[in-house]
C-alpha cells in the first residue's frame, strides 16, 4: 500500500491542498497541444451554407468563407460541390481544404 494515512490526518489535508492548488493554479497553456495544431495541415472538408453566401455560386466568397471557417488563411481550396437536401434544394457548398 502506498498511502496508509487516515483521512483525518494532517498528511491527508496537505495532499488535498496540493491537488486543489494544481487544479486551480495550473496554466491553461500546459494542456494545449499547439505544436500539433501548427503542424497538422491534413485535408479537411468544410460546408458553407447557402444563407451565408447566397444561392449563386461565388467561388471567391466560398473560398474566403472556407478559409475563415477552417482558420487557415493559406489553405488551398478545391472546387466547391453543391450540397442538396432530400428534396433536391441547394442548401450549401462543400469544399476540401488542403
């Protein structure tokens, strides 16, 4: 057994205080994996709804919105593919980001 102190001992109180200090005073940045986020540039698919860009195919606006939504301003955008609902109505455009 690694811990043999009873709950009413001062050792138990110190341990609880240390755990609480770690929980509340640890910087958020210690748990972010920003190195992975900066280097991960794999392909992603983004859907842009028609109500954002209008019903006409505006490639420049679709590319701008897709880059904005993905948070990658330097990304390469593929040709937009129309997204349709079950009734065949145009509901948006889907693009691949590389």
